[in-house]
């Protein structure tokens, strides 16, 4: 039996041309693992998908600019916000460790998901299936790739602070220091911005807000790559 289609795939080549297609969860997993192994940037999205970017350097003489080859994976069923209750159910199914837990089964008679001594009620099980948070193969139930990507993106929501901007600049003697003259008084400009993450384990004081946004993307990409490596090591 053919594996079900799980993702829409959009490929935007370096020349700007676009191709669209579909892929199974296994195909998406291999694609993401290969991208991480080759050092491409991979970033999880909150809908349970991911964006892969391969940067193609330009030439030293600047005749050929730097280009990007992008692959966007979007799940057919958007994961949406994964609640604490849903996370608890996914742990029962086998969220941790990162690998598959083949002990979870869908009970065709009751509609429940049974995993050892634990059981997920029919209504909750139905929501997990409809939102693509679990993959059902025969009666075996596993946590889907889409669920893992969505939860990672949800756990790593980043933000950047508004730069302070212009501020009054007075010396020790109370007189204005050299700076930019405004209509009111001498002032200096502060463009710094801090990037921070909801994981509470990362922040970065950047030179400006654009730099902070780049650092935030970099943090999410590192977190995504770490998760995909962990999945690969367990699967191996």
C-alpha cells in the first residue's frame, strides 16, 4: 500500500522558477535530514512544515550575485497550536524519546489510541488524527513529523526589541555632549535591539533590529537542525 501524501512541496530555484508537488512523511524526513547534513538552513514553521534554503554564493567579481534555492514544505493538515493536553497525549504515544513508539495502536472498535496501560479517548484521538499530529499506518500510531516541527516552532517563538532611538545626551557637567541636534536638544541615537526566544535559554544583543532578526532566524534554524539530527540518530 502506498504511503499517504503528507506535505505540499514548493521548490523555488535560484533562477526564480517554481515547481510544486507533494511528498510523503518519509520523503519529507529524508529531504530534511539531507538538507541538515549538507549544511543548508532549515527552519520549522508553526503550521507543522519547514523551509529549506540553500545559498549559492556569487562570484568574486560581483557579476553573479548570491542566489537562493528554497524548498517549502507545508502539511496537508495544519497542526495549529499544540495544547498542553495534546502534548501529554503525544508523550503517551511516543513523543520522547524522539524515535517511533510502535506500541501505540488505534482501536478500530472504540476509536481510542491505546499505548500500554494508557489510553487516549476517542474525541482526543480524533483531533490528533484530523490535525495531522499523529500518523496512522494500519492500526499503528506514531507522532508525526508535522507535530514535531509545529511544537518546535511553538517552543521557539522569537521577538526583537524596539531600538531605543534618540536619547538626550548630557555630560557630567549637565551640558549637552556632541551629538545630533534635534528641535529640542542635543541627542544621540541608539539602534541596538535584543533578540530573545520563548525557550528562555537564548537571547542576543544585536547591533540593530535587522541584525536581531537574522540572529533570531539563526537560533530557530539551529534548534530545528538539532531536532532533526536527534530524530536521525534514533532512527539509525
